[in-house]
C-alpha cells in the first residue's frame, strides 16, 4: 500500500518494524538507530544523509523515542521532525511508529517541522494556561490532541511550549488547533 509520495530526506526511525511501517506509507530512504545506543557506524550514516539531503527524525512517542530524538537533535540541529500521537502509535499497549497506520504515518511526514534558527517567544505558559494546556484534569490529553493537529507531537508543558516556539507555529495555527478541541 505504498503511497506514491516520495520523501527526499532520509527518515531516521528506531527499528526494523518502524522501517517496514514507514515503507508501507511512503517511498523513502530509511536509517534505523537500533534503539538508544547508536553505534558510530549509524551516526556516520545519519551524518552523511544529513549533509547530503537532510533527515527527518521520526521516533516513537514514548520516553525512549524522546531521548533518541533529543540526542539526534543535538548532533543534527537542522533536522526535521515528524511525530505521531500516542493514540495513533498504540496497539495492544505497545507504543511505536510500527503500530501507526500508513495514513497516520503519511500525515506525520507531511506535517514535518524544523526548528527555527532564532529562538522565539511567541507563546508563553500563560497561553498554555489560558487554553487548558498547562494544568487541570485534561491538560495532558488536550496537549496531546493539539500536538497531533499541529504535527508537533505530545510533550509535557515545557516541551510543548518549546515546540510551539521553536517550530514556528503561528498564533493562527495554534488558535485553530485549540478551537477544534
């Protein structure tokens, strides 16, 4: 069921099952990290891809995936990022890109974001609080849904705020996402 969509950047995923799932959704070159302990050889392949055509970091929406994403982001600051929601990536209590449908994977890859060169402060904790994304009974679920709509993934309040600011999300995009809840 591979979509005819061709992704020009190399997609970096965690494992072989993630790679198989992405290949069902798009036509792309893929590098697997084989988990958190990236080898020197894997880093070298990622660096070559980064310099050649760019990379999209597409890790699982869990703690390990966040750590791998952070580690890769530090080394490759101009990398693009794709996210799936926890709901889209969960099957039988297992969370990962490999569990997402081809449609969810394609949507995530079409909504990639790159960090802006200059740090922005367009959004503040007051914005999160005013929109029920900082505290309260459903704040985490609301952040998850808004993150899914915006293509920036789930994060705790601090991470979510950083992504809003650093991925160039506009106030209009934010407002539309919050209003759709």
